[in-house]
C-alpha cells in the first residue's frame, strides 16, 4: 500500500520533489533509528514511573495541597470574610449609600448633563478632524506600504514559500517514514536480543538442568539419600523398640522389687513361713537364716 501510494504521489510531483526525497529520507532514517530506540525505552520507563510513582505521588501531593492551602482558605472565606463583608455592606448602607445618592441626584447629574453636551460637540469636531487625517494616512499607507508589500508577497514570498513548503513536506514525510522504519528496526533488534538471551542463557540452563542436574539429582537421591533415609528409619525403629523393651523391663523389675519387699495384700504370714523354710544352716553349726527372697 505504501509503495503504491508513493508511486502515485511521485507520478504527480515534480523533479525537485523526486530529487530531494531519497537523500532526505536516507539521512532521516540514519538519524531517527537510535532516537526511536531511545524513545521506546523512555516510553516504557515513563509508563512504569507514571503508574508506580508519579500518579500516587500526585494524589498524595494534591491531598496535602488541599489540606494545607485550599481548606484553610475556604474556612477563612466562609467563616471570616463573608460575615465581615456582610457586616461592612450593611454598615456602608447606614453611612455611604444615602448621602451618595443625594449627591448623585442633585449635584453630579446636572453637571454630567452639561459635560455630556459639551463632549458631544467636541466629539463631533474631533471626529471630522480624525476622519480627514485617517483618510489621508490610509491612502498614504496604502500607496507606500500595502501595494509594495502585496507585490513582494505575490512575486517573491509566495513562490519561495511554495518551494519551502514542498521541502518541509518532504522532510516531514521522510522523518515520518524513517520513524516507522525505525520502529520496525527497534522491534527487530528487541526480538533479536530476546532470541540471543534465550539461546545463550535460557536454553543452555534448561539443557543443563534437564540433562545434567536432573539425572545427578536422581542418582544422588537413589544412591545416597534414600539408603540414608532407610537406614535412619531402621535405626529409629530399633531405638524405639529398645527403649520400649527397656521401659517394660524396668517396670517389671520395679513391680518384682515392690512385691518382694512389701508383698501384696494378705501375704504377710506366707512371707514369714517362706522365710523360715528358706533359712540355711551354715557348715559350722551356725544358723544363717537368710530369706529366699533376699537370696
């Protein structure tokens, strides 16, 4: 579409336009590409700052400005100046308005009518003089200024202006075309940088993670961590069983000692008989009566 439009425009334009277009567009493209890239970066940064910094700061400053400047002046106007103005207005009606009305009616009005009549006469004479002088100045300015200026405009400035308009239009079109091309170039550079970053950083990191770190992690898990965890669970199980057995044995020993020392309820006589029967006579004829429970 752009090529067809440019060809149609070239077909209806003169040699000067065609001769100026390509050099101007080439220079504009070289100048505008870095500016467009910087502009895109500034636009992104400006949108971020506007959304995250400037707009909340502006709301806060607006609220502070209203609280510091607007609300005190509104309160001063509403509660001080307005009542004071009302009071002064009524005071000016008991002291100023009535004497001023009398002075206006009986003094100023007759004097004003007289001055107005005199002024109308002076104005008429002055109007005639001014009209004559203005007519003479008009024709003098027309002959000395307007006609030469019109000739200069028609035969000098208008052709030069047309040429400059053509040049300015072509320069503007060249810069617009260069701006659009620079946008495409900036987009291509951005995509190229993104692809370069992807193939130099992201894809190697993904490959290392998938082909190196994942198998190594699985191997470490299967060869080291899982056996260690199983051994730790086995040790913990054995420790718990041992502690449980020790607790059961200690409880049984305490019960046996308590039963051997104190006996159960109603076993005192049986314990004495067992102690007599369990006495041992020493070889030397000495009775070593040692209860069986203590032995």
